C-alpha cells in the first residue's frame, strides 16, 4: 500500500535557518499541528492541505533536482506516514532534515535524517509539550533550536543547555530571536557576554523576502 500524507505545500527556496542556512532546499510542508505556539508563523498549515501519495510527493520533489530536502510543518510527525516519507527521501540520496516541535517521539525517525528539534521556552505557551525523553536520542547529526521571546526565555534556555550538556550532545544548539518580539542585537549580546556554546541565527528568508512563513 502506497502511504499518503496531507501536504500544505512543496516549494523550492533557500534554507532560512539551521545548519544548512542559505542552501537551496526543497521544502515539503505537512499539514496539521497539535501545538499552538504564540509566535507561530505557519498557522496556514494547521488545516486543509492536499492528500498526496508517497510516489507523487517523490515525483514532485525530483522535478527540482534538489540536494537538500527539509520536511516541515505544522508538525510533520503528527502524521504517521511521515516516517516512511523520510526514509524514502533518504533512499533517493537526498540530504534530509526534519523540523519538529519536540512534542512528538523521534525514536522512529530514519538514522540518516538530521533532526532539527525545538525545545519550547516558557513564553512559547507550549513549554509543557516538551518531550524531554527525546533528548538522549539526539546525536551529533542533529540540531536543537530555542526560539527566544524574552530575557526569561534566554535564562531558561541557557539553563537547559548547561543542565543537559546539549552542546556536547548535538551538532548545533541554535538560539533564534522570536520575530518582532525579541530584539536580535540584544540576544546576540547576551550570548557573547555569557560565552554560550550556541549558534545565533536569524531567519534568512525574512531578511531577503520579508517572508512571514517559516522556511
């Protein structure tokens, strides 16, 4: 049986964040998310979408002749057939990343996928959804992201980095200012002052195209 998924969009752009920022990437955005983070920039992906069989998804992706694929949402892992999609994309030889909220188990994700997982901060309004049991499953190929909305968020995130030795566990720890909530320069200065072992990032697509949607 050919797995099928509900897809909001498949598009080609530059990766706007994470380790592969700036690289041409095909984005496969799955529909649906059980979280309601107060800063969400992809609410249009909560509902609707189009049912597509796996073979059709692979065929559309291939038209772009990509090297990098990002499976995103919504929350991709809310759809069970996300797992065979990830494996099929890896089998095609693509470098595949998965953007996930951290609220779903990641133990079934193909080992070849780079997991880009959030830890939700207090000001996200969804901190209680963090599955801390995911942390021991992450490896050097994976990345952990904090969206910082305030000094309180920053102090909380700094504590998590230290308590769980995140800089040793994953390849990248990413601190990103919440768009139009946290001043980017201020966050950068905090990171420098505390000499944190993290990577500061801005969302490139918003700088280039004033694009409100998360890439």
